[in-house]
C-alpha cells in the first residue's frame, strides 16, 4: 500500500523553509547559483529560486544538469539511456553552487553530479539541497538542506511527483 507523506501544501511549505535556510547559511545570496539535477531537481531548483527572490528581492540564476554519462551504473539503467538537457550558461568559478534534487538515497547521483559539474569549472563551494533524505548511503555524502528525513526500508521506495513533471504534487512511500 502506498502512503502519501507530503501533499502540495507540505511541499511548498518545506521549500519555503529551505529557502530561508539557504539565505541564513550563506549570509545572503551573493555569488550563489542553483543547479537542478535532471529530472525533478530542476523544478525544485526553480521553485527555490522563486522563493529566494520573494524573500530577498534578488534574482537567482538556475542551471540544469544531466548526469547520465557520469553515472557508475549506466549499463544497469538501460541499454539506451535517455540523455536530457544540460544548461549551465554561467561561470561557476569561485561561486557557491547548490545542487538540487528530489531524493537523496545512496549518494551515487550526487557523486555523478559533482563529477559533471567540475566539467564547467571549480566552484568555491558545492552544497546539496534535497526534498527527501531516505538514508541508506553507500557514499559519504550528506545534504546541507533537507526538506524531510524519511527513514525507509530497502523494500520501500520514495516517489516524488511534481506538477511540472508529473501533473500531480505529492510524495509517496511505495512498497516494492
């Protein structure tokens, strides 16, 4: 049985709180960029940029990162991987980059994202922002900003649905 753990209002509240945390942790928004990891990290980054603008009245640039070719499990995913768009049309040298994603699980996606990001330059700092942290790390990676910690068993999965990608807005725990 699937269990809904967040609805649209909970997701919005959580992202607004995380925007405040980003401002507080970075003492403002100078030299700060958001980069969403394809697919659901992109709308999360875009929404955070909107909330940051509402709070600080400063426009935040958002980039899009596809990590397909940087994954260490590419052959396990598909024989014909779907390549998505990467758009980082700004210089990330000596900036603070916040990578945004929907779920942090093993840490492998984040490792691939960091590898991909370094092809665009060397930021002063890379921070991680995730809507859900479900534990079970295989790599020593920890998020700077977590919307909700959801301890799960290995038999469970987290499904994040966002209006922009799924025409629905919710987070579910799914039994496999």
